[in-house]
């Protein structure tokens, strides 16, 4: 039987996140596989894949912050805000480094961001990218996101490289588009590599070829301990958890908390609400 846990994949360019899931189903020998946080086909890097019971962790892991290495080309806009789309306009680029840094500053912190037209956001029940590809002008609402850090690492002509640490739900394509718009020349994303999702980074990641040779699965208990606060309970408390009951709150703060039994087995994820801790997912 396939062990429950996470596989940290270094996604290759040209693959969809769904392609990776399909391949991992064959490698891991189970259909119970999913992923947290979609990467566009053009992007590479950390894709967190859950196997067996760990698929129930994925919705919670997707809420963590992420880190990317991005390359932005100024002077060219596309209909997808990345290099995969059709060119809409071109402009000569004559901007100073100071002006670029001023633009970056406007895109740092808590901001409102309009997702790309070609995105998986649903508009009236249909994915935005389907409507956009059918020729519709899709009007997407701005959403609150947080860009914790937008560090420019290089400027070479119209090309900018940067490391970006941001909240879940942030579109790096939109940051490229909006930086170009601020500078008055347009811009789009030409390369993207995700280096970290929550506590899982490239140091843990394996390529598809490496996983085909040896499928390294991070055990579900270790995965939870790395991502969330840990709470160890008594046998009496463990019995309550196993039956989906609530525990008294332990003051461990907001967000998911991993609950472990006296033998070290992961029992559940809980969330504290007032004086109680309610179960989010039970694994036993």
C-alpha cells in the first residue's frame, strides 16, 4: 500500500500541474494524488503533491506564502501577461533603475491585484481563460494580496530579474504587467521558477526522472510538523479526536494545528475557535 505523504516535485517547463499529477499517479501506484497551488505550464519549480491521506492537507497548504524567481521583459505586452500569449503592443524602453524601483515599491505590501484575463478564476461559473480564449473581454475584480518582498536582482536592458515572496493567490504575471503599466511601456513575464511553498523548498524537490527512479515521499506526520504548529494529546483526548470530537483550545493561535497521539501518530488537523479546537480533517 502506498504511504500517505507529500512529494515535492521540481516541475519541468511545458508541463501542466495536472500533467504532473497524472505522472505521479503512475509512479506512486495510486489514483489518490493531488497538488497544492497550480503552476502555469511555462513555470518550473516547487509543486507540492499529496498522496493518499495527505491529499486532505492540500487545501490548507495552498494558503501559505510562496517564493518565486521571475524574469520580466519591459516594452512588450501580451494577452496572457506572459511569454505564452500573443503580443498586443510594443514600446521603446528608456527607464532608469530608480524609476523601476519606484514601480516595484508600489507593488510591495498589501495591494489590490487584478488577475490575468487568462486565469483559472471563475466568472459566472466559467473559468476566465475559457472565456478569454473564446474572444470575450473578461472583467475580473481586483483582489487583496500581499507582496512581502519584491527584490530586484538584476536589470539588463529591458529585462528585469527579481525574487518575490508573496501570499497565496498572487499572480506574478500580473505584477509584471502592472510594473510595465506603471513605467508606461508595458511588460510581461518571460520566466518563472517557484523556489518555495510554505516550508517546502527546492532542497526537498526532486525532478520527475529522479522520482521515477526513487519515489521519495515525505511522511504525512513530518509534512504537518513542518507546516503547522504541533499539539500532542493524551490517550483520552486522542479518543475524542478519532471520533471527530472537539478539544479544548490550547492557545496555539490561528490556522491549522497538527494533533498527534501519545505514540506520535498524526490524528488530525484542528482549528481553534474561541475555547474549542474543531477538526478540519481527521486522518485515523
